[in-house]
């Protein structure tokens, strides 16, 4: 007497096409990140107050703290953005980052540093904001995407 494998073959006939179809819909997106480097070797002062400096020496640090954002240059804090009504002020951070990008258009790198108890959701929001912003275009429904600092490093806040 032989082994009846009819039900097993029926299962395979259904399972294989299902797995092949579902594999098309799953996609992994990878964002390359790097470890922050030391900014002590020539960190630029005055990035937030208007000085145009050598973009290769400029260090941009966005520090996410429990009480708000700090924008630094690797050595000192250039601007502090406190929370408004318990929420992070992403619009003000966006405006400061756009101002820095307009003054240093060749700069591509930025560092995002977080305190230990910051929620992951805020990390994602800040990383998206540092990488680029959407600017409303007058007379159009679709906003224009402005790339700010696409090369992001992440780390722990000091």
C-alpha cells in the first residue's frame, strides 16, 4: 500500500502561488546612516547667524532633548527651540535648517542626536525633516520637495 500524498499536493498547489504573489508586495527600504564623527577639528561657529563658511568644515547637529531641539555645530549650541504646548516645534526647526542650507548649498551631511528616552516616532520625524522639506508652491496643489541634508548620522545626545 502506497502513501497518499494527494492532500499534500493540493496544499502545495495553493501555497506556492500565494507565496509568490505576496513576495511581490513586500519590500524592504534601507536608509544608509553613519556614526557621528568628531567635530572638534574645525567646527564652524556662526552657522545659524548668517556666516557663509566652508561646507566641508561645517558640522550640523540636531539634538532632540526632552524639552525641545538644540541646533549645534559640533562644539557649541547655536540655537535652542523649546517645545510649544508640549509638542516639538518642527516648523521652526525646518526654517532654521532651510536657512542653513540656503547659506551653505554644498553641505550634504547632518547629525541627529537623541536623549535616551525620546520616542522612536520623533526620531523618524526629525530625520525626515533633516533630509528634506516640502515647500508649498503658489498656484499648485502639489508642494515642491527641497532636499536639505540627505546624508544623516545618528547617535546619542551628549
